[in-house]
C-alpha cells in the first residue's frame, strides 16, 4: 500500500484521459478516494502525501478533503506579481508572464468557487490536514484586473478542524485566498499570499492558533489577516504589505496577540478591532501608512477616513505597547480635508492600556484619541497633551516628556 | 552509494522478516549501520536522509543515532488529540481514533524508554542531526489516561551536540517528548508537541539555541518548555497552551529571552525561574490564566498557589517589559482562599526591571510583589500603589497613573 | 517532461564524465539549460526542483540561475564548526572533520568567486527562486584559518528579484555567504549561517523583506546581517551569535524593524546604523556584549571602541523600545582605557525615541549618549541622570526612578 502519491503518475480508474494538466482536482479526488479505500481500519488511518511537482496544472473540479493527516505539497509557491504584469502594458517581450512552481490554476467548471474544500461531518474534527509549498493562482480578475473579484477561493476549511497547517504556500489573484472556519491550533506560516482580495480569513471561532512568519498583502477590497471569534491567536513575525483594507482585522476576538509584525498600508484602519475585542496585545509592531503610489490603484481605497485611526480599538482591556508608527501622508491628502489624522482611536471600551508608542509624522496628528464613550483608558508616553485627545471624562494620561 | 533511504523499502541484512510496521527501530538502526559502513573516510561523512512515508509504524527497538548530518524525516506530524478521545466515552462511531501522518508508535520492548537516542562519545560533538515532520505517539498512559506517565520518551539527545534541529515534528502521549542535553545552537521550530507529560526539556547546559514558532502544551505534571543552565536561549513566537505545570521554566538560566509568545495556563507559575536566573528578558508576551474547564482534568493542578505569581522570578537583573496579563479566576477559586493573587512575584534577586506591563483581572490582584529579600527592583507603570506590594526596603516604584 | 531533477542521476549531454562529485556546477547548469529548452512558452514556465541528496560535492563552475521558479534543495544544511576544528590541533582521532548533509564545497576553478549567481536582464525580475536545506562550504580560509577571507561567495543575487527564498540553508567558511541585490519580498528564514566573513548582505535597495528565525554568526571582519537602502525590512526572531563586526547593520535604511532577536557580540556596534537610518524600530531585543573568550580569536576585533555604542544610531525618528542590554566587560578591558562605555549612542539625527530599555553592567556605563548634533531626542526610563549623557541642547529626558 502506497501512501506517497504523485499527481503526474496517477491514473483515475475508469477515466484514462484525465490528467492533472487538464484537471488536477479530478486527480486529487481520485487519490483521496484511493486513500479511503485503502485505509479502512478505524485504528489506523495515517493518511498520505500527495505531491504536485513543479508544473502548470488546471483545477476544474473542486477537491474535497475529508480525511485527516493528508498532506498536499508541491515544490515551490511560485509567486510572481500579476498586478504588475496586468498593469504593465505590452508584455510581449517578457521572459514569462505567469506564476510558476507547483502552479494550480483555479479554473473551476463545477459550479464551485473553491479549489480545495476541507470538510467532514461527525467526530472527530479533521486533524492535521496540510497544504504546503504550492501555488494557487486565480489567473485573472476579469475585465478589470484591479478589482480583486472573481468569485474564486483557494482553500476553504469548512468544518471544525484541529492542528492543521498551511505552510509555504503561494496564492495570487484569488478573491479569497485561505478561509478557515472554527479552527483549533492552526498554523499559517511561511506563506506568500498576495494580490488576493482577502488573504487569510479565520471565520466563525477559533483558539490557540498562529499566523507567523508570512509575507502577506491583500487587495484594497479585503483582508490581509482577518480573525473572528478567536481567542489565543498569535499573529507575530509577519511582513504585511499593502494593500488590504486592513492589515490585521479582529472581529470579536479576545486574548490574542499582534506582536513584532511589520505593517504597511495605504489606508487607515491598519489594525482594526470590530465588534468587541478585549484583552488583546498589540505590541512591538512597526506601522507605516503612506499614500497609494501606484497610478492604476490610486482610484481605490478602503473607504475609511483619517479619523478612523491606524489602530482602531473597539472593546476594552486591550494593551497597545511599544509600537512605532510612521504616518507619511501629506496634509493635502488627509481626509476629511483639514482634519487632524488619528493614529490610535479608542472608539469604545474601558480600561485600555496604551504605553510607550512612538509616532513619526510630517504633519500634525492625534496620536491617541479617546472617544467620549470610553472609560478608564491609560495613555502613557504615547504623545503630548495636544496629541492625545481626551473626549472621555475618565482616563489616565501621562504625556511624553 | 545511496544517501536517501526509505524505511519501507529497506531490508535488514540477515533479518528478512523485519519490517518498519513491526519495528521501525530495527530498520533505522540497520540503515544507520549501512551509512556507517559506506562512509568511512574521516574527511567525507555527509550523512543521509531516512524517509518515513505516511504510515503506521511500531518502534520496539530504540534507535541509536551516532552519526552527524543524519536527517530522519516524514510527511506529516499527524497530531490528533488523544486526550479528547480517551475522555470522550464511546468512540465507536468515530472516523478515526489515532494520530496519523508518518506515525511512529513508541512501544519499546527493549527495556529502553526512548524511541530515539542521539549519543556519541569522542570528538567532535554530533552536529546537524535533524528530526523533521513525523509523529511520535506514546499511544496510551495506561490505566489512567489522564496521568501523563508511561515512561516513554520521544527523542533524547544524550551527549553534547551542535546545530541540531527538531522541526515540524508531532508528539503526543509521551511522558517526555523531546529531551536535549548540553546543546549548542539547537533549533526547535514549527513543531506540534502536545498532550505529553513534558514537551521540551533542555537539560544540563546550553547556549545560542532557539525554540520558535511552535504549538506546545504539556500535561499538568510537566514542562511545556524547560531549560537548565542555558544562556542565550531565544524562546519566541510560540503559542503555548495548557496544561503544563509551567509554560516556560528556566532553571539557572541567564541572558536568555522569552518574547512575543502567547502563553495560556490553568495554574500559577507560567513563567517560572528556578535557582538563580539572571539578565533574562521577558517581553511582549500575552499571558492568560484561567481555571481548568475540562471536567476530567479538574482534579489536577501543579500544586502551586496564587501567591506564586504567573511570573515567578528567582534571580537578579532580569527585565520584564511590555507584557499583557489576563487573570481570569473567580474569587472563590483563588488559593489560598481569601488571598490576593500575584501576577509577578520577585521572589529573590536584585535589580530586576519591570516596566509597562498591563494586567487585566476581574478580581483584585497584586500585579507585582517584591519579596523582602530583594533589592533594587524597579517597577514602572505596572500597577498602582495598592497593586504593587513592596516588602523590600530598597526598590524604585512608579505607579501606573 | 520532468520538472524534478536529481543531480546524482543527471547526465550532461556531450560530457559523460561530468559528475556532481567532480563539479556540481556543471551539472546544475546543464539541468537549467534543459529546463529552458523544455519550457519555451511565455505563458507556462513553471520552473523545476533540483534535488541534491546528502553527499559530498565539489563546485568548480559557477551556477548561473536565470529562470524564475527554480528550487534548488538538499536534505540537510550540514553545519559543523570548522573554526573549532581548525583551532583544535590534532584532529586525527575525530569522527569527522568536515560539514555534511547535502554539502557543496565551493571550489571554483572558473575564475568566479560565487558558487551560485542569480541574474537575468529584461522583464520581469526573477521571481521565486529558492535555495533550501543544503550546505555551502568554503572549506578553508587558507594559510590563516581565522582570517575569514578566501574570496568565496555562496549565493549572489545579482539582479533585481522578487519573492525569492533562502531557507534552511547552511553556510560555513565563505568570505561572503548570501548577498542579495535589489530585492523585494525576500524571505531568509530558518538558516544556519555561521563562520562566514559576512553571512547576510542585502545590498543596493530593497523592500518588504524578512530575515527571520535564523541562527547566524559572522566573522569579526564582516556582517551577520547587513541591509542597505531597504525599507520595510523585518528582522525578527533571530539568534545572532558572535562574532560579526556587527549583529545587524543598516546603511541608509528606513521604516524597518529589528525586534525580538537575541544578539550576542564581542565588540561594540552590535546594531549599527550607518549613513542616515530613519523611522526604524529596535524593540524587545536581548543584547549581550562580552569579551572574546576564545584564545585563537582574541587578537581580533572590529576596530570600534566602547564609546561607539552597542546600538549606534545615525539618523532620526527611530524608536528604541523595551530592549535588555547586558554589558559584561571588565573595566580593564574597556577601550579607550578609563572611559565609560556607551550602550546607546545617538550619534546624529533628530527626534529619536528611546524608552524602557534596561541595562545591566558590572561597571559604570552610559546607557544613552546624545551627541551635541542631535535634537529632539526623547529618553524615557532608560537610565538615571548620570547614565544618560546629554551633550545635545534640545532633548527630553525622564530618568528611570
């Protein structure tokens, strides 16, 4: 019994004309069926590894992963910028125009939006499903190559799961890259996820997961990293570049960390707490906010104005400690016009703690703004008395000397 | 001469009935013997890679690694929770009940406790031995599946070593997962080590090593991460979940770092400095202390009370900077009953530096307690004057405004 | 068409005597030529993976990589210390004396200094070239094995590039390990780069790159990590040991991060900002400065004296927050003799922000020195009024209580 499969050597029973070049989805589903037919003992289902050598594959049929311990791996995330290409004009003299490596073109003809769906009912949750070191390429956003919409999703984990890994992957020109529902102890590390509408979305709920050591940058319409209902999430060591509508977006998350990341954005709302986010740590990150420099994308933004804050806090008892903020927006570009931009907005919540944050800006900014609805916020060494605006009646403040 | 071995295709000379399914230890020892017989020139011993495909293997004979540059790798750490399974009652309807991936069941019949022992006398130290991406499964803790004892150790590095790596491994239900003695420039990264008595123990002495980007959670009897006699150890970017008796435990360690981790525990003593630990940095971590929520494990704890501190410092000149503490214990659960819990206890040592730490708690806590034996501690912006208890006569204190 | 190559099974057309043991460069160049002859469609050039099994290979001809999406990978970085060996005297009884794993001896006879050169003219830039998990061994520094010069370079990226990766590599006894020019979104992670003149040099310009989770230590003549003209570089989670002339050296870099690293050096100038470096974050790092303990290397140093600073800042608007400094130099070893050593020197630039840094030293030190040319520096909780020396006329200062 083999547990090591290669998509280029697999023959689909009853369908000799199927190839991974025509439809790698068909091939992988057939391999998964084989794994299930081989591994029938409840006590011993070790799974398998499916290897995708470097090559150019089309996926027309969604892969349905419903076994634990399956690794799907390639040799190369194969990222290249399609955004640059599609905005470059004549590329006829270019060496190459497409991503590569173990490149799977997401071209479903089966009515599904996802290239891979990980889903199983019953117990236990799927465990240790691994996607590693291949490329999911959405190919095109259609008539407007800068709109980041094509209905395509790279990988959808659609039922509760444990100890899964997405590592070393490349994703490009998908409307949604990675979507993981109800996850526990997930690892998203070492990936290159860029030029997707959204890159990482952790939906529903989750705990004890990590998003670490990635290079990530979404489109202006979506999320670079989104987490909903998570607790104990660790987002550290990532280089998150533009142009996601946010860099890290938490919705009703608690007791999580955003630390030691480098964050760069062209819009406000870089770290965006939505709903009620409590007891989170935002520490030791480097924030850079600039204006969009790329002509083709200058028409777009995330719709937020400069009063929203680079860090927007909704919820109490969070800690924002030891961050550096570089705000590089000329006064004429501030929105609303004539207003003073906000770096950290405490929009709601009590007892937030904001200490030793340094802001660098060429124009006057409000380094911290405490909404009137907030209470008990402590602001230490994060701006002077003109920079820290206190609409709240109850707060502690120590100006940076 | 091959240097690429596969345990499933290797025949043990003189023992044709040996298979990796019966005893993978016998197979790997035979492969190592082959490597040694092939590589006899002092100037050229490149080692080899031994591949363990996904599968279900038993190890009955300890593997003795006594060559440098050996990589033992699989395709999948294969973690699944045995703790959930063993406490779930009837699992007859479950899809699967065991870990998977490249799963090695640790079932020694040779009188040894370890699955793998890395050991060599003479010079130089063993270098660049690598364990990568397979599963070491202790299978069971015996009559009490919640006692975390079975005498089994996953990997023991038993002599001084240099530049070794343990990466992408899974370990479960071992009394001791990884034990490394006298190590230099070790890398323990990207692993999933959970539901072991202890997960990572760096014993004896060590320097310039790193434990990074792991998901780790030991049993209540042991260590998630333990280091003894180390200097220059870097523990960063880990998500350390319950229920180790500590999250990171240093014994006589100096000049090391615990930074940007997410730490979650059900007992006091999350970062525990034993003996004399000096000049270490504990920075930018997220600490969460809750009560054990899982009925089967509620009877157990680590024996420490809430006066011990979530961070317990023994030794001087350490820095504790920019951490977030969430203490979520109802007053009725505090031990000793009626006492005020301690977040950071400076139990001994001079000139510790504690700054810009934020504590969130539903009940009154002492954010910092300075033992009377201590001297020269500086406590800045880490609690108000009621929260920072100063039994010492010599200290500096600035209350959080 | 294969896209998976093995250097040990490839035959060079027209050159049947070529082997990877004699000249792996010839082999790999021949494979690359094959890739190019196979992949001629502009729309589909997925590249390939070239595998180097564990073994002992000589490289006499430089490899020229001019295709995107090429992965060159081995099984083992194979580091062992040549410095210890060459200074050990009689090693005739040693088990082994050389590095191993997938070991490529850099022994060019083609007049080139580099083992690998990545270079292409025209558009687009080379993307997603990957070096992974093999060893580049410079073998010897010649008549003086402690001088770190032999003219050999491991890998030179010599034209602009995007999304490339150098991961899990080992390098030893090269004058220059990794040199990358004009890079975008580079990943240098999980490597073991030591005992090279310089380890990582990012030259020219660059953006949005990361150097993370490495073990690195250069020779006294060169750089452990050097970056020039970069912005948005993230240097985090590295354990950087001696003896580079600096640990992290920025030249005209801006808006970059050095966070959560462990840094250890035998000379001043550990974090060295040259030219004008602005808006960078140096946070949550552990610095240790000691004297050279190894007799054979005691004659050498980097030529800087103790007034240079462990952190030397040239340029404005940087943040230095939450670092720990251990300065372990006996008074008799201070240079210039009788002077008070400097921990953080703000040598030039306005509006630097230095907060909550803790210094531990057995002798009196100046924790922060503000040059008279600087303006607007803020120094908070980073030393007392004797320790923070203010030659500047314009600054803010709050002494550590």
